[in-house]
C-alpha cells in the first residue's frame, strides 16, 4: 500500500608461519601465491557510508572481471532492504519503478482485444470484456469459451501462451472462435488495439436483482470507475450489492478513503502509528455519501491485502457490510515510495495502521513462511470450491458468490 500526499533499507588472525606455508604450497604447484596488500593504518572510526564506498570501489577496481557500477549499486540496495526482513520494503530499479507507477495510476496498457481470460481445459474462458474494446465491439461476452485463435485449436494450452497468440501488433486482425452455451460456436474477427485495463468490472448477477462490482486494485482511476459501476447498477434497480475484493492486492490509501466516503461520512478509516510514536488518523470525506439502503456483501480471501483489507475492514467495523469468504492477507503496514534521480525508487514501510476496531490484523507466519494468523476473518466463512470449471463471478460455480447472493435474499425478506 502506498501512502503520501500521494502517499506512495570474525576477525581472523593469520600467523606468519601459516601464510608462508600456504604460499609455499602454491609455489610447489607452479601457482603464483596470493600477494597480500599492505594493511591500511587503523582508523579511529569509519562510518557505514565510508565502509560501503571502500568495498564498492574495491570491487570495481580489483574484482577478477569487470563489473557494471550501476548493477552493483542496485544489487547492494536490494540486499540492504532485503536484510530488513520486511517483504513490503523493497528497492525498485527504473523499469520496475515505471511499471509500478503505471499500475498505481491505473494506466496499465497493452495491445490486444480487451478481455480477461482464465484457464480452461477447452482453451480460455472469458471472465470479463472491457467496455468499448475490440472484443466488446466484436460481440465477445463474459462466459464465452475461446477454443481457437486464428482457426487453430488452443485446448490444453497454458493460458499465457493463449494470451500471447491473441495479443499482437496494433491494428492487425485476429479471429477468436468462441463456444457458447448450448454448444454453438462463432468466429469473431476483430482488430487488435491499445487497451487500458480497467481496475473495476461490474454486472448484474444473471437471474438475480443483485449487482456485483469487482475491484481489481485501488489505483488512481478506480474511484471514477467504481462510481460509474455503482450508478449504472442502481439505474438497473438492483436490490443488493456484492463487492468482490478477492485477489485484490491493494493499492492507494487515498483511493480506499474516497471510495469508503460513498458509504460513511467523517469516520475514521485507519490510525497510522509512526516510529516516533506519533499517530495520524485518516477519515472519510463529507458530501460524497450515497443513499444506499440495500444489503451489502463483500467477498474476501487470503489474497485480499492492503487497501482491500482497509476497505472491507472499515465497512465491517461500521456494520455496513457482511464479509463472506476466507481470511484476508494481514498487511497492516503503510509504505511510502521515495523516487531517486536515476528513475529508481525505494518503497519503504513508514508506519503501522489500525482499523476503527483497533484490532491488530498483522500477518504472522511460521519458520517456513506459512500463514499462522492475522488478517480479517469473514463473518461467514466459505472456502472456495476447487471443482473443475469453477470460475470467480460465475453464479453456477462460484460457491462464495452463491453464499453472498443467498444472504442478500435473506436480508431482503
């Protein structure tokens, strides 16, 4: 989770006789002996920075092969931050920094057809279609099964390989053969185009009066997309809402705060505690609350983290939503991203946060890194069915969604 105003590290004494003996063995074998350099005069005190520079320059000057100074510098920074033992504090090289920045802004783009796919033995199942993208205009629908790409069968292929076949150069055509309910197949041809992946998907759950909003991450663009989804579903007279935060890794705190302001005004979101003991409270805003009186369910799992935990946890603590699914990840820390002049960056944990309840949700693991405790526990625990063909968001196979819709029906009676 990023936070900023745009809140986005034996001394071995060798006897002389041993040194001579070691060199003699080298000489007998025809090897040049190690030549010790003269020991520098003792220095009263050396700062960590001075010591680092000495070793850095020593490697550049004397190591057996040439070493790129930039690569060495980046490796040193990665090692320094890894030594902290905090998986959320990390050094990012310029390319990774650029990708991370695009992701937090919600500007992840690619050339393709604009559809999210999931693996299936027959090929790839369409999970969602981006509005106004090439696939949308060609008539591809959620639930379609892509069985051929350019008239070549893709059944049994890895999903990444199928995606690679679908993607290509901007403006070039691709034909998807889709299998639909009832066994009917259609060949749909479209031109690839540059597509910006949305951070929010939504639809009415088929056969119900329940709307479903899937929040994929909390980026800068998410608030506007969430508002559009909510308004569109309300215009369809939905009588209950499911917000799906499963597999949502989080994102920007300010995005979560603004989205929560649609549900509650001037309420504590998180209390952040810094290393010096100071605390800072983030609260929801005035004037953004919507008049929502319908039942609200939030789907969570162990891959719901960071801002996703804040969003679901706040709705839960103020008794505005029922949490359904499995416990969340348990990321109870705040990171700030510090950008460097060369385009690299350091994402550093600067504080710990607490939800309105005051509970510590920090993840605890065993020596092997396996989950022990932490995260937010759901009100209604439902383990996701692992039966073949299970697809998130599909009411026929997604038993967690089934439970959420069932609970909404109960509350409406």
